[in-house]
């Protein structure tokens, strides 16, 4: 007969070697430049060694990385101060704008001759004067891909598509391609992590007629800080977010303070997703990312029960940025198809309309050919 013998071993681990734990040594915080984990100096090897990702750095390399990190922090603080001053000093600006009653697009421009119809749903629109006010962007990434280049990229993408409408690739229709500055929220955040959790591992083995079971309880602690820089969230709900995600990223090396003359010759869609809503989305992103960091840091495959889990955003910078997109829309059988080209990198994405009659005729033709071949084979088999 088997007997079961149980005993418990309570082990309390204060695990402070996670990827986001920051420990102060002689007044200086050191983090791994590769993964962000706490890193210490190894006297034997005379190098900084990260226990998390096993990267090694010389004293000079760590000094360069530390200076770069501090420069990034200083840049963010200066950026925040400049944006605040700009908004306080700017006088009210009057722009030309339209609000599409059909699809809800809210578009501004410096040139009312650009269009008399909504670039998105093709409904007639009328421009009117409007104060830019709070909807004035903070920064802008200018167009570096011209219209002809964007059209060429579209033709390369569409020319081999057999079932699209003929007029879809004509020169006349391609003239409808419009340069539009799309609204984005760029968010920088500092996040404090405070986590306490528990887990249990159970191990059993047989000794003769006995089954011994060891139950070990663990305590997991994580305290630290991590940073999220330039998390971008689309500021419009009038265009497919997946379409815009498909042409990211934008060339942020060209980003500059917003200036009205940069809108000349282009449209600019105002935000319909407020900054507050973007911050709610950032909180969801932060929670998911922090959970991922925590899971990676445990090195434990079992289930960890959360006792305390706080992800607090301690500092946040919200920047309203306009990014360049070439947009071509096509209305076919009561559906709007949208094609987009990244105006700074040339990356493209979109959906093409299909002429169902062409597709049906080809399908019937192929089916007829297959039927004839099968009939011939059957005839040969049964008659020879």
C-alpha cells in the first residue's frame, strides 16, 4: 500500500534582480543599456555585467551610455518646457477648415482650392474660417515623398492586380491622391512598478512504499521604474487604424516644431480622439507592457498570484504631432476603399476593390475548362 507524506517548506525570496529594479549605489543609478536591468561592476573582470541579459560593458561604454540616457531625459524636459511656452505665447490663428457632415472628418488647410469634396468619403464640402486654438499641433513631420513618387509606388502595387476596376489605375484618377497630415499623440511616460506576488511549487517522489511531497512557497517582489518614449497613438477615428499601423514607422529624425507654412499644398485632419482618451489607451498599453516585463523577470513557469500590483505613471509628456500620409480613396459598390503611402518613408498599405463580374467570369471559365478535361479523361477511361 502506498502512503503519502507531506511537508511544507516556506521560502521567502526578496527578488530584486528584475529587469526594472533600480538600486542606488554611491548616489548613481546604473541600468543595462541593452535591456534596462540593474547592472553592477564586476571587480574580477573589470567590467559592468548584466545578470539579466548577460551583456558586458567597459567603464568607458557605461559612461557613454549613462551620458546618453541623461541627455534623453534633459531633452524630454526641455521639450516639455518649449511646448508649454509655445502654447502660452502663440496668438490665435485663423485657418480654413471643413467638417464633413457625411463621415465626420474634421480637416484644415491653407488652400481652399485643394478640394471641394471630402478626401475620405467624396462628399461635397465647403471651407470656412476657423480658429485653430487648442487643436494647434505641437510638432510636425514634413512630407519628403512627393506626389509622383507616391503614385508610382501605388502603380507598382496595383498594376498586376487582375480584378480591379480599369479606371482605378488611370492617370486621371491618380490625380485624386491627396497629401494629408494625420493627427497622432506622442506620449512619454515614467512608470513606477510596485509588485508583490506569491507562487507555490509542488514536487513529489517515491521512496519505497511512500510518496513524499515537497510544497515550497515563494514570494516575488518587484520595485522599480521604467520609461516609455514616443509611444504613438492615432488621433483620428475616421480612418482605419490598421491601415495607418501598416505604414508605420515615420521618419522621426525630421520632426520639428509645428509651423503653418508646412501645411501649404496639403490637407490636415484634426484630431477626433482627444488627448485624454489617448492617455487612457496609453494606460492600457503600459499595463500590458509592465505585465510582460514582470513575467520575463520572474524566471518562473508556474502561476504567480498577485498580492499587490501597482503601475503608476509619475510623469507624462503629451505631444500633438502631425505625420505625412498620401491617401487615395475609391468608392466602389457603396464601399470606400483606402490606400495610404507613408509620406516620409514611402511604405504603403491598403485594400483594392474587386470587380466581381470579372472574378465570376474567370471562375466560370476555369470551372468549364476543368469540367471538359475531366470529361475527356472519363471518356478515354471508359472507352479504351
